[in-house]
């Protein structure tokens, strides 16, 4: 009996969901999705290339930006096979092991992005509130150590998620809510006791996204307090202008992330379409918009891109 259960467990297959009720239009929907992926990967790769090859961009702010670009590329690559596979080829099946691998990479890279956004807030805090010590605090060695901590933190919090899911039996209709696998979506399909996954998922959300967003908010409270103390209105606006790109990146990441978590936990059938659409926004919009926002708002990166096109 145990062997039969193990075989059933190992052969569990999930069905991915595109946009319900619009299956006939999936091929057409795949066109803008494909363009978004191309722009995301190429845009972030261009940002990384310019920062790596231009010595004038070897500053803490741009090094953190390159980390953000690497994370965005990773998120895009992690979701391309299942999203485009569903819309282009109507291939909806995904095995348990493949699904759990995607769970790990999506959550690992999401926690990495949250950590990088927090470090970028810290960078702006030091640059505005303590500019004389900016270079001595954010040294290349210290930034490299911070990057290593981000990776270790992401792996440490994301690795238990698929391990917990792998212990469960899946005997219900295994239809996922998205074209990719999320921890909170997969665990709802289990017919075992999922309290451990639910409690750990809540802990991860509070200790990463919740804590990081709170620290970012406190950083900007201190930044705003410092800026309001500057006598010159021009200097105040100039200091705040250096934060606009980061604020856009924060909103693009945290608003869909928190919204999706809330809908998955407390949503009902009336919010199903909103949950699906917000899921695409959560994973596809930040990698698409971050390089665009920084290219428009960053004078140095914009000048570098213009000079490349002129050549």
C-alpha cells in the first residue's frame, strides 16, 4: 500500500491555467507576452553590460542596480517555459518535481529582489543623510558581502518551501491558478494537513517582504526628514529626484506581491480573474519596467545608451 502511495505521489501532475474563458485567444496573447520577455531580458542585459564596461558607473548605486537586473533576468527565465508553453503550444501539464523546482526559483529570486531593493534604499539613505561617509561605508568589498548575504538569505528561506510540498499527497483536481507554480497555490491542492506550509509561508512573507518593506519605509522617512531640513529648495528637489527610480521599482514589486499574497489567502471565486491578472503583473511587469525606469531617470545610464546608439 505504501509503495502504491509513493508511486502516486511521485507521478503527480499539475495543470497550468492561462486566462479562463479566453483559450481561443491564447496564441494572440502570447505575442505581447513574448515581447515583454524579450524587452525584459534585453533591457536588463544592456543595463548590466553598461555598468560592467563603464568605469564611471562603478558606484554603489549602479552596482546594486546591476544586482537588480540580474535578479529580474532570473525571474524571467524561471517563468518563460511554463507561461509561453501554455499560451503558445497549449502545453498545460507540469510534473511535481518540475513544479517544485519552479516554486524554489520563483520564491528564491523574489526574496533576492526584495533584499536588493532594501539595499538600494540603504544606499539612498547613506547618500542623502551621510554623504561624506558614503564611499567609506559602501565599499566594493562590503557590497560583495551584502550580495552574498542576499543569496544565502534567499536560499535559506525558499529551500524549505518545496521540501514541505514534496511531503504531501495530491489527490484533488490538480489545476493551478497560474501558468507557473507558487507555493501558496500548490499547497491548496494537497489532501494532507498543510498547516506546516501555511505557517512557514506566513513566516517567510513577514520576515522577508514584510520586514524589508517596513525598513524601506523607515529609510524614506529619514530621507524625507533630512531633505526637509535642507534650506535650498533646488537641492531638496535634486536629492529627492535621485530616489524616484527606486521608489518606482519598490512600488512595482511590493504592491503586486502583497496584493497577490492577500488574494491567495483571503480571496474567493469572485476574485479569481483578478488573482490571475495580478499574478502576471507580479512576475512580468517589474523585470519589464525596471530597466525602462532607470534608463529614463538615470542621467548617466541614459547618456551611455544615447552614446552607444550614436556610435
